[in-house]
C-alpha cells in the first residue's frame, strides 16, 4: 500500500503537496472563527501586541502556508516561511497555528537535502523557539526544552525518512543495474551461441562441399570409362549432401524462435562416427586407434570429431593432387591425443584469410583445458596435433 502511495505521489507531486498541507490549512480556517469572535487577548494592549483581526489572520496564515506548495524546493520553502515568521516576531504579532508551517518546512529540508542543510535548518528552528519564548512569555528552561523536543522530533523524523528514501532508491538502482546486467549477459550468451553455430556450420559446409566437389570431379572423369565408379561417386555425393543438409537444419533450427519442442534433430556426431567420417572423406585416409576407447562427454566427442573433420578438409583444400592422410587416436596416456597428418603440400600452400578452422579448433580444445598445434612437419606435409584431458562422462 505504501508503495502505491509513494508511486502516486511521484506522479502527482503538486497534488501530493497540497494534500499534505490541507490538514494544517483546515485547522487554521477553523480557528479563524474563534479568533475573530474573541477579539484581542486580555493584556494585548499593555504588551504592545497588535491584533490582526479576521482578515489579517487569514492573510498571514495564507502567507505562511503558501510556500509549502513548493516543497520540491525545500530550502527556498523553509527560508520563506522562516523569514515571514521572523517578520511576524519583529512586528510583535502573537503566534498563529499557521506558524507550524516552519516545522513542515523543516521536515522537508531534512527529508530532501543533505545533512549539513538539515542541521542548519534545525538550528534556525531552535533559534525560532528561543525567540518566541523570550518575546511572548515568561520563558523557563522547561518550556524551551519542550519546544526543542518537538522540533528535534520533527527533524529526526525527516532524517529517518531521508535515509529510508535513499535506501529504497539504492535498491531500485541495484535492481535496474542487475536487470541490465542480466540482459547483457543474455545477449552475450546469445552471441556466443551464434558464434558456436557459425563455427559448426563452417565445419559442416567446408567438409561436405569439398567432398561433393571432389566426388563430382571424379564422376565426371569416370563417366565415359567406368560407369560403375561414376555411379558410386554420385551415390557418395547424394549421401554427403543429405548428411550436410541434416546437420545444417539442426544447427539453423537452434536460431529459430517459437520452435516446437518435440522437433527431432539429428544427434551430434561423436567418436562412433569417426570411422565413417574417415572412410567417406574425399582424401584417402586411414584411421588407427591405440588404447581402450574411453567414455567421453558428448561435447568432447564432438570437439574431436570436428578437429578431424577440419584437418581432413584442410588436407583436401591445400594438400594438392594425390594427397593422403592418416588419423591417429591415442587413449593409452593420461590425455586423449588426436593426430592428423598428410603428405601433401599444405605447408607451402598460401595462407587463407577467410578461414576459421584453426581458430575453431583452438576454441574447442581450450574449452576442455587442452591444447592444439598445427603446422608443417619435417619431410613434407602438414600435421594437426590436439591433446585433451581424459574427462569421464557424467553418470
């Protein structure tokens, strides 16, 4: 409920200020009638206190209450009310109910301004209490203490409200900042996911299109001399194209919004598909496995699969005619070692500026705390060597 009132006050600041002053204004209006009927108090003529009458009473009350409508500028409001009250004291006019506007303005200063301004306003109010007691009555310490307690209570209430307001504002700011950070992290996560998908698409498209091109060239050469070999090449092209389309649909489907949750995508390739990858590669290659295959997480298996796929694609693109490759998987040590070598001219091939294969390899291996190196080897050819810690698959 208080939150709703505070929100309404922020939206309608002037109406809220008028509503807060209304009780005091009503009290002054109600006391105007007895003030006019009773006339000047006894002894007013002897002590020189002027009698304002009903019109003067209402005018002075309005002058004291009017500045409270601009409590959004508390220092000016308090200064105006204090100066009017001081002029009233100099003129010898007896205190009016509207003089309580000084306390309302004091609360506004303590609520909205810094502590030094609140302290200065409190001291001014204390001086006002002292001057009122000296001028209009026979002052005693008890009277001054009672008036001071009233002033200090209002002052402390304003300070507490100020502290509470600042605390709530800090909570709102922290909530907004946390929301902005959450949105930023969501955007960063989405960007990272899109970058991962871009790498996946690069690996899929580069490898499969290279296989299709080589098989198509082979089918073209063998069409007139060996129909069976040409037919086998066309079947390989069809199989490779279908596999590429299936993987591309799976990857691009991740980017689609409002996707049906039950959509069945092709599973991620892993170590079980390495033999098929090597056998179906356009580069003549052989696969050798040392040690006992370990059960690795799917993500790590995918990383190994993509490394081998990218290495074979690079051998096909840069190795030149007649290139051959070998893929070695070693489980015997503390690390999983993946080694892909070819005997082509990849070391002497010009460096391509638009490829992301080696960068993708390093990122994949780095996710699992491993390392990868790629470069020419002695005696010719090119070598890709990756080492990944053996991570047990979670049960």
